[in-house]
């Protein structure tokens, strides 16, 4: 016996006055409604209704149970309606994990515009360059940058991420501009902790032979060091693009530019996806432009 269905059948019989009208309301047969009520009585060990050929009468136990059961049924229906609203209307708290530098530089306008369009959505944005476990840590969406490996998560590409090698004009004037990857061994290299695997093989060998004169897990620190003349840096254009456009950094070895990565929105489920998640992913799609605005420096 499904106790909720049995409870709902009993409440509907009392409210409608007959098994037949209750069956019509519940869109089931009168026999099934009667079976549910009988099973509920057997489960509780008391008679809830006295039945005659023309009408039903609540027993004392039935009257007491009906009052409580009506509240339970109302609470369940209200909860189901609220969950339905969450699926059809964007509302509730949206928890997002995002990379530090990308979020600081590019997410605030998007989040502001999204909330202007979806006023019932609150956002909790957590910045972290580590790979979070979105299920275990309770995130709705994680924004990730790289070449994603296959997993049980759903990933939607939002924008390409271009990588460029660059240095300040002052550094290149003092140390020379490398014309081929092998020449990198004679230069100072500012290394992002997780970037080398994304460089092409020739550049990778050149950078490895150069050694690491400054290592950081934050691209903005490395870019500022490069602007100050500390060495050569390999960075995504969403970090370095503005400095390149302003002439503070100059691209080198463009013919050896690594294969582009991408910005992805990663989430756990494709089916029964909450509207707040679906709305945010769809809002991000195309928001940064094609090509992204941070690549419009050439």
C-alpha cells in the first residue's frame, strides 16, 4: 500500500462525500478508491468511515484522522507545486564555482545581466582554480577551462580560450625576440603551474629547457610580472588580451600558438535540470561574443 495515495483517497472521499465523486476527482475507479481506504483502515487498525448505500459517515477516529491527513496532503501538494515552479521558472539559489582570474575579469557583468533577467535567482559564486567535485560540494555549475576529459558530468562549451606566448617590449628589447622554440632556453620563463601540457611539443621542450624563474598558480600574477619585464609568459588571452591591446605585452612565436582550450559550463544532470541551471547555461551561450571580446586586439 502506498500510504500517501491511500491518505489522499480517504481525504478526497470525505471532501467529495461519495466514493464515486472521489474516484472522478482522482481519475481512478471507485473500486480502487474503496480498496485504498480499506487498506488504510487495516494499516491504522481503526474504522475511519461508516458506509451506507447512500452516503458515508466519519467515525470519531476518522474525523480526527481526516483533520491531520488533510494537512499532510495539502503540504505535499504545496511542496510538489513549489518543486514544479523550480523546474519551470528560474528561482532559488544558484551555486557556481569558477576560476579565479576569469571570474574577476569577466563574470561580474554577466552575473549582473543574468540576475536582471531572472530576478528570483540568488547567486553564490565561489572562486577556486582547483577542480571542485560539484556533486559532493553542492555546486549547481562549475566553470572550467581546458581540454575536458570524458566523465559522467555534462559539459557545454561556452567560449574558446586562446593561448599566447608574450613578453613586454622592454624585455624583448633587452634579451631579444626568440624566432624559434629552441631559442626559449636562453630566456626567463614565468610558468603557470598547470599550463605546460597545453603547449605544443616544440614550445614545450623550449620552455622546459628555459627553466622556471617564477612559478605561480595565478595567471594575473604572472602577467603583471611579464609586464614588469620579468620574462616570457604563456597565458590565455582572457587574461593577457587587454595588456596586448595596450602594447604592454607583445605576442611571440605566433606560428607555434598552442591548440585553443575552451571555457565549459559543467553540471551534473541533463534530465530534470533545474530551471535556474538551464537558464544560466543558456544565458552564457554567446554572451562573450564570437570571437570573444577579449580576443579583439588584432
